[in-house]
C-alpha cells in the first residue's frame, strides 16, 4: 500500500504543487505515495455552503466552523484510519523525529485552515494533533502541510534512493542530533578557495573526525538548544552505568 496524503482544504488546486516535482513528483508518478484532496467548501453549511463565520465575542478575522470541520474530517477518517493533523502556530513543534514516525505509518490527514482559527469545540471533539512549523504565522495551513509532507515523504521507504540517503543528515540519530557537516564538490578551486585537504585526502578516519568536529562547531554556534541536548545526552550516557540500584 502506498503512503496516503489526505488534504482537506478550501484550495485543493494548490496540491500537489511543489510535491509534484523532483523526487516527490517521481515517487507520486511511481505510486509510492498518493494524494487525495477534499474540498472544504463541499462540506459548507446552509444554502451558501458557509465554512467560516465571525468570532464569537468579537475580534479580528473569521473562524472555521466546528460543524464544517467535523463533517469534512469525519468524511475522511471514515475511509482512512490515520493521524489527523491540524497545522497551526499553536501546535507542538514539527520535527525530524515526527517526520520519521509519520513516515512509518499508512498516511496522514491534514486539515488546512485559512482563518483566524478553528472553533475550539471541533478541536475538543475530534482531537487533531496541532502542529506548528515555527514561531511565525502563515496565511493558511496549506503551505505548512506541504512542508510537513515534503519532510515525511522523502523518508517513506523507496522514495529516496541510496544516493539521497537520509541516514546521516542534520538532526538524524547517526549525526547525534547535530547539524550537518559542510559539503564540497567540483571544481577543486572556487574563486581561490580549495576544498579542504582532509576532505579529499582519502583518510576515512581523519575525515570522519573532521566532519564530527565541524558538526559540533556549527551546532554550538547556531543552535544552543541542540548543543545543550547533545551535551546532556553525552553526560547521561557517561553517567548511566555508574548509577547504583536501590
Ligand atoms: N498556520 C499558520 N501558521 C502556521 C505555522 N507557523 N505552522 C503551521 N501552521 C500554520
């Protein structure tokens, strides 16, 4: 069974968008994943098929109606038993480990919202997982769903070939949760800058040690949060066997 991406949106024409190109486009054509959009407007309420309304209690913008969100998601969850994701700046942070976890499953359902928010009663009743890309506000959930899908789909078995292996990259376990080391390719001389000798020297042990040092240095300077987690992991591992029982 190929990986299923269900997208509930008022703008189905946005998909597959960039996911129809390159690695993911080829995988889509090869049937490694498939996509189904569900037009939110088709679940709208009343004669005018309204999907949103003004916020109760006042305030800016519009709110996605709970009954509409529920009708759309119930329609999809009835045919697909998989996590329901609500992209939202209020969500838990998206991460490589979430991408890895989701890539092992049968697929994902995204509810994309273009409004100020979704009626909280829908969230209480259907309990989607609210996931955020970062501390900034997008105009809608569609681009966020695409970003998450791009990160997940490349980890779906068969999508990446050996050449594009995801094993030893930023945030990966093989890379100890560090940012990735620098990469080089031809030409040997770029505007007077050579590829470091250690990279082309052929000593694999030396190169591995150099890459590790580079990964540590870039992580320490750019991401103090990841660096602290790395140091904690190291000290936990070192202290683990010393702990006494009882
Ligand atoms: N929708 C609007 N802003 C978002 C964000 N930062 N992450 C995920 N979904 C969003």
